[in-house]
């Protein structure tokens, strides 16, 4: 008997991981200056941990580099939707969340002391699966992922803060403009 087997991919989630050589001198200090300028003042809100990210040439260079990498890999036209700093002091962690309705999310690690935690992705294509993929960050590392991909950050056990930048991008459709406008 002749059998035909065909593999059909129903779901695939890609995460791009890379390292940048952008000069980060002084960026940690700049972001720490704005640590208390939180995006939300309610401690139970997910954006309570997020701090204002000021405009700065280094931040702009990182954002542009990430956008170029995404465009090269996907051929998508993007616009920067939002940016913020994420500063985790000792014993801080981040619960599972996503960045919907933004299309593409990124994290860029500015300062990563030893023991300061990992980022975990939680694909939800099977509600009965507790699968997760963990990445141990290092300074200059970035991750690019779908805005709908749920993720969390494990506890910072270091005495020093872990500092990262997050950028959300929206896809621009040349026929209708932005897919997401807010």
C-alpha cells in the first residue's frame, strides 16, 4: 500500500534574537533618571513597572536598528507605536501579558546583572499546554516577537537593576494607512 504523508503547519511563532553593538554608554543612567516617571501610577496596573523613555540619539539608533532588522526579514512597512523603559529592581518580576493590539514588539537589554531574571514566552496554541520558551538576556541582546505573544519576566535576584527598553511597532498598509491607530 502506498501512503502519502503531508505536513501542514497550522501555527508557527517566530522570535528573532540578536545582539547589537550600539554604544550604550550613559544610557542606563539616563533611563534611571526617569525611573519614577511611570506610565501608570496604579501599582496593580501592568504599566506601573514601565517608565518613560526620553528621546535620545542612542534610543533612536536602537529603534531604527530594530525597525531595519524587522523590515529586512519581513518586508513589512512599520511605524513606531510606543516605547518605554523597564527597570526591575531586586525581587521584581512581570506577570504574563502581551502587547496587543500592536503588531510587533521588541525588547532590548541595556543592563543585565547576573541573576537578574529571564524572559519567558508562553505560546497559547494549545490551552492545555504549559509550554514556555525561556531566554536568558545579556547586555545588547534584543528579541523581536509578535505583539500577541504572551510573555513574562522571572524574578530579579540581583542587587542591581535590570534595565531594558521596549518598542512596539504597527504595520503600515500603504493602501489604508496604519492597521492600528491609537
